[in-house]
C-alpha cells in the first residue's frame, strides 16, 4: 500500500496491481514470488494487461461522456434530444485523436477521465432529483479520480455546485439562513466522503507525509521547469489553445460545445447544469495554463465537457429542424452536424497504422543482436532494451545496493528485486547473446566530442543517437543551439553505419543512428 513514490497518487498503482493479481491466477507460476520474478525478466505479458486496463477505462470514459451529454440535455430543457445528444457525444470522444492516442498505452489520464466523468454525471443527477445516493456516488467517483491524478480533485467543484444548488432549490421557501445551513452541512458531508475515498486509495499520502512532501515538491519543480524541448513558449494558455485548435481536438468540437453552452443559458435549470459541467473544465484549464510542462494529454480532462456541449448543440439543432421540416430532414441535419465531430478518427487511424509497425528501438536491438559480438559495449542517449551481460548486471546491482555514484546503466528507480531476478536469469542462461549497455545522461551528452574519447577509453566503439533529442534541442531555441548543431553533424556524419527512420514507412518511433567511433569524426563547423 505504500508506493514510496508520490509524483502520482497511488490509485492507479492499486488498479493495475489488482489486474496483475488476476493475471497471476491464470499464470503458470505457482507462487506470487515466482510470478514477480518472471515479470522483471519478461514484462511483456503484464504490460499488455496494463494496456488492457487503460483501454477498459477509456471505453468507460466514452460511455460516461454519452451519459453526461444525456443528463445535460435533460436539464437544458431538451429531454427529447437526450438520446441523440448521448450518441453524438459518445461518437465524438470515441473518434477523438487525443482520446484514442491516450488509450493505447499505460497512463493515468484515461482512468482519471473515466472517474471524473462519472462524478460529473452523478453530480448533475443530484442537482436534478436530489437524494444522497447520487451525491455519495459522485463523491466516490471524484475521490477515485483524485487518487489517479492530483488535479482530479478539481472535479469536486462540480459536486459542490450541485449540492449547493439542490439545497437552495429544496429550501426555496425557507429563510436564507436555513438554506445556507443546509448547503453547508451537505457540502461538508460530500467533501469528507471525497477526501475519505482519496485516502482509502492512497493512504500513505498522509502516513508517509514526509516522502509525499518531497515528491510533490519535485513534481512542482518539474511543472515549473518543463519538459526538455517540448515546451515552445512560456505561455501555457497559448500552447493549449493551439492544441485545442489542432487535430488533437479540433475547432468544430469547440464551436459545437460553445453552441451547446448558449442553448443551456436560455433557462435557469440549463444555466445551473452548465455551471456544473463547465466550472471544473475552466479550473482545470486555468491550472495547466500555469505549467511550464505542457504535454497535450493534460487536455484530456476537458473532453467530457466539450463532448457534452457538442452533443446538446447538434441534437438541439436537429430537433429545431424537425419541428419545421420533418424528421427526415432533421436526420440529415443531425448527420451533417455530427460528421465534422468525427474528423479526428482519420488522424487516429493513421497514427494507429504507424504504431503497428516495429518501433525503431526494437529494429535497432535486432540489428545489434544479429551483427555485433556478445559482450560489446553499446552507449546510447535513448533507452534500448538490450539483453545485458552478467558482469553489467552485477555492476548495476552493486551500485544500487551501495548507493555509490557510478553509472547505473538503467533507470535509477529499478528496484533490487528486479536486478536480482535479471541476474539470476542471466546466470542460468550463460549461452545467450548479451551486451554491455551505457545509458548516457544529458551531462554526458553535454561533453560533445569529448564523449567519444571517454567511450574509447572504456572500450566503447558503438554509439546510438536519437534524432528526436536533436529535434527537442532545436525547439529549445538559442540556449541549446550548440547541442543542436552537434546532433545534426553526427546524425548525418561519416561515422553513421546504420540509420533507422520512420519516414521510410517500415518502422515507427524516433529516428536512430548507429555510429562507429573508429571511423573519422565529422569536422566541426564554426
């Protein structure tokens, strides 16, 4: 229950751990210890399990967006349009490039959106018909959303608005002080249940508060510092506005959502429902706009609000046409309005086709195993999942156990249990083809041409450079101009003996170049 790591809350860890326990029941390993050891050596099967978990939560989010649109349409005053609104919102999210892309790999964003969307649906339902069942369900869902990602707590604003608005409606004939007392009591109960749900999923946020504070401070520093080469401007609002207008979301969804908001403003119940749906999205956008780290997946939490508004707009417009020209014309109008919302499906399909090709790092590994002698030292500025020699694993294990500041060769958060399992497997298969691997840090890459001499001193002849690192350096502007030039010079230089690039249509992933450091060095330019 204690993850000893708090950059993310523990909710997603527990979700995947539960899926792994189910996988263990159907695995050939009789004990949990053997199952864990097998995972460290061959993690592919459980990676697939985790991706299936993400896909399941992504599908739940799609369904939830349809329910949100239906509930929103009902409260806007267009009860007859709730079913078309639900179908349009469902299709818009299912076809969204942003949503599809984040459904393909293991992330915390798809589970967050699923839980947050259900929380908003139940908040709207509580606003419409009252009862503690829907309010409690919303609190549970939002608490779970916060346990997946901290800013999931922002969706508590939807529940807070729903509780207050419902209490005011029920006490409309009572004195104002009575209405406020009722609202405060319900609001406190909903808040306590939300917090209790979060702590039930991530109890060591409090029980190991010192580590939580340290990791959360690191997280804040990361948000303020940004991702190397990924953030083109310090204006988060401008970056995310551009992403919203890009094929990731698209202008048509924004326009349709705005029209749905205008329809909701026509009457009091619609305005209340609009506030419940829109306020969390506005708070979320205001938060991420302050970040220097600006990945596009942070916008995923806006999709339920946008889809619900677009569904109401398209269904409402079709209903207006039906009143004047008949149902057949309305169906044509509905399809005409809904079709542009599916524009992202083409880009999502194309991206999926590209990702179905072998990743460039897999192709590089296959070439290395087929052409280089076992035991060869290979350095890279990108991760290569090479089979490692016993000597390399022993050095990594000794460094991890002692805490010495020597090259770790792999991620520093790899536990001793993983290294022990890999070392046992390597010793048990002495005839396998294995390599020594040095994962170069930005500090080592910063040595520029001096790096080649350093690698030569340690018997290193082969160096793999990642072209995406060069692109990120270029996007960082003048501050990394020298690094950009260094990458360009060597990625296209005479030392390159193998080049793998997705542009050839045979692979996916970053462009890679394998350099033979015994060949003449590309001359530096001034």
